[in-house]
C-alpha cells in the first residue's frame, strides 16, 4: 500500500460507481473528462473516478462529489468522430480524496490517498459464515433474475481478500450507484458484508414480487378472455395505474389495447 498523497486527473461519474476489480467500458463527452483521459494516457494511465451525488450537474461543485472513489488504470480509449469517447478502465484500489482541484479550466484533479483494505475478519469462522450468507443471496438473486449463478459463485469462491470478495459480488448484483458508493465508502468489513447481503436479498425479493404481480395480471387476463367469450367485458387496466411501476404499466396498457 502507498501512503503518499498522489495528484491524479479526476473524472466525475454521472449515475455510476466503479469499484476495485471492475473492468468496464463507458462513454465520456465532457471536455474536462476527455482532457483528463488524454493527460493520463501521456503519464501513468491512471485516473481517479468518483461519482457525483446527482447525475444532473455538468460541472459539479465540491459538495456535489463523493469523497471516496477508485483509482483506475485506463486500458483502452476509442475516439468516435463527432461523438463521445469510449474508455475502458480497470479498478485498482479504493482511495479517498484529500482535496479536489476544480479551478483549472482544462482538467480537474484530485489529491488522493490509498485506503488500506488488506485487513479483514480475524476470525475465519466469521468470515466463512458471512461469505456463505452472501453466496446464498447471490444464488437467490440470480435465480429470481433468470441468470445462471454457477460461474459467479465459482469466481467468488476463488477470492481470498474480504474487500475484493465484496466488490466482486457487488459488481455482479447491484446496479444502483449510490448503493455501490455506500459499500465502497464503508471501512468496516462486517458493515460492508451486511450492506451487501441485505441489498442483494432486497433485490431478489423485488424480482420475486414482480413475478407475483405478473402472475396476477395473467390470471386477470385469463378471466377477461373467459368473460369476453361469455358476452361480458372487464377492464383490466386499474384506475390507480399511476401507482404501478413502469414495466407493469406498459404491460397493462399493451394488454388493454389487445
């Protein structure tokens, strides 16, 4: 681990959080972000990636940027004529920003310090217990999403360090950038495991309930079809349709026109 404060070009992310161990490609279009990538490619190919608290600001202020982010290495840059640049990065390690430098007209910088995550559970029994909880949650999530879990579980079981295990499981299951940032910013390893497992279980419950709703809709459609054949017409679109989620509303509206 490096205890030095390192000045790195900064890219603030809108609606996404990149974690250590992740390899991901994303688009950049803001001039300062493009300049940051160009600067990094001429030096050590490293940038500090940190999410904005809200995706809206084009030029976020100090209080609109999270404190914890990930130092990443740029693997590839593809420039699209007349469009955004596509950047592929690998998350190297968690870092905290001691200071942001946003005044430069060309590039934003961050004074970063690596966060030591080499520690973990001192008790192997506690570690294995938490890992089994997370793996079971991942399996349930994958089953509820119609995703095969074998490869993910196999990969998780090969990871030795606790923080790496958490980041890998988070990247595979949680898309919400604020949840990812909360897990990244948390220093206590047990708290990381708790937030992760609770969030995955919640996602699995949502998927299961979505299937329950769809089943109810299909039952009502079947009842309508039977009633229609008997000379009755039942409106399947409920009056409180605005209270439903977007996917359910679209399905109901489509079915209501058939």
